[in-house]
């Protein structure tokens, strides 16, 4: 039988912050990751749990100060259905649509994907490519951490134990194109073998502000600086695609695991990047 | 830590005094005696424990009871007409078109299909396949399940 750890359900953020001062609490949002851990089969179940589900302050999607703000408790279904996400950040809706299936998308949350910090978290490369930042809150106040600084090591984040992920801020000034691609064993219910997001702004036939981010190829979601360097200021031509694909294949250092092999991940990362460039270049 | 939780279950009010982290699946099967909802994998992969919470299909193995406090919960037991026992059109369609073999996935399939149809889902192969993508069936090739759902979506009575 699963371990039924004691749980407290705060109704307001200050109440939640007060509880989180005691570091033995593990937060639960939609539960799609944590409920698998309470079986005790994957290590020690949490000692005490704080249920975030009633914190309506963490819901909602809105535009504010030139940014798209997505609350931490927004589910993947809400993200898929959001007209604002569809207009301003369709890549995030695409990523949400590849996670689990309806049952998971109805419960799993963006904040959970961020805090759970799996290197295979499918929305995380989108956050990196979009230059998103993550707003953390605690009794000490709020602070913003750039996505690129958030995942610090395998399953480790910049979040302190007394902090909650409140929302994600996606700046919209440059209105870049973002492409998303996930490769898994099947279209639904699959943990990714490789997941990629690529962002760029077209400027007189060449690409500017290029970001290439991947999941499942390192201990954390990562950006690939050398590959971005190949694409920055370049046009999406075949020679550029060949060079970028060869670069990314060398730049990443994935591992063999139950889902895939390092060789496959390297090879398929190059292929995905090549295909995105071909599609964007129209050749 | 036992607390009281209230929700509606297939239209009737229930109150449970159980630990808040009890899986909704265990509360339904062990505390409330509704064993129509099946446990397959227990980790959100197979969909056998699918139920509706406020109209949305979820895996009951991944939802703690504390999170359904105040919600509307529907299980396969609530599908047939409670007065006459007549099967719902969706259940009848599964029966008529052979949409079940061993039956373990069937309650979950029905609930996922129910959610899809209630949200106005079209009887298209693509739409239905996505709607039941979180429900594994190890007996059939899914074809008859999809046909049964499509036939209900097409039917005049709806789901």
C-alpha cells in the first residue's frame, strides 16, 4: 500500500509560506510525479506534504508589462486551451500536448514540471528558448530567476526549500519564432528520448537571438552555445543546417539509459535540428 | 492524519474520514466499495483507473482525496441509469460492437470516452485516438473500441 503521509492544504500563499519554513514539507501540485513516489518503490516517500491545489493565486494566464505570465498551477490542458498561449507562445501549447495524455494533462502543471526538474521535462526547453524567467515566492518575498540559471544539477534547482514556484514570465518584446519537437517511443504517454526547442528572430534574411535548448540529453535541460553560435547571424540554408547539425551532435553529451542510447540521442538531435532549419528555410 | 472530505460521487453526497493523501483509487475501491474502477499500473501510465473529476478525466491513482474535496466525482458505476439499470448509450455501444475483451481497461476507456464526448468531441479516428491515448488495452487492437465510441458520438442520443 502507498504511504499516506500527513498532508496540509493551505488556502492562501502566506499560510503556505508559513508551513514551508519547516523544510520537511514536500509540495504537491497536480500530483502526477509525486503520487508515484508515495508508493515507496522509488525511494523514501515524503515525510509531510503541503497540498498547493487550493492556491488559486497560482492559477491564470495573462499578459502584463510586455510578458506572458503563466501561473504555476496552470495545467497542461489549460495551457493547450489558452487563447493567449495560442497567440503568443504556441510552442508551449505544443509541448503541453506531448505530455502524457488527457489524464496527465488535466492534472500536471507547468510549475510541477519546473520544480520536479526532470531533465526530460518537456516544457523546460521551451522556457530556455523563450528566455523565460521563473518567479519564486516565500515569506522573504519574491524573486525572479532566469530559466537558464534555474536547473543547476541533476534534479536540483535554484528554488530554496521554503520557496514556491509562483509563475513563469515569458518576455514578448522580440516576438521570436519558436519551434518545438519531441521524440519519444510513441506520441502519447512517452517520456522523451530527445526534446528540442529553437527560437529565432528573422532580420533581413538571417537569424538573430537564436536559442537552441534540449531535454533528455544531459543531467538538466540545456542550451547549446556552440550550435547557437553557428546559427546566429546565419540564414537557414542547407550548408548552415549541415554545419549546425554536425555541431550539435558533437556538443551534447547524452547518456545511455532505459529509454534510449547516447548515440541515438546525438544522431536524432542533429536530424531534428536539420529538419527544423529545412522547414524554416523552405528548401 | 485523518480528516473529513466531502464530495459528490455519481451525484450523491459522500463524506469520508480518511488520510488526505489516500489515493482516490483506494478511497473508491476500499472505503466506498466501488470496484468498477480498476488498478492497472498504479503510476499513471495505463488509464485503467480513469474517473471524472469536475468533468475532466484523471487517473484515480494519481489524485489524493484531499484534492477532490468539494468536487464532482464520476465513476463507471454512475454510467447506467440508476433507476432502471439500463446501460448508457456508450456502454451499449461497447457491448454491441465488441469494444471489450478481458474488460480490465473497459471502465477507464468508458470514462475517457465519456469526457471526450461530453466536451463535444467529434467521431473522428484521430480525435478518438487522442482521447483514449492514455488508456492501454492489451487485448484488442483498439479498432472496436474506437468504432464503439464513434458510433455513440454519431448517435442521436449522444453519449
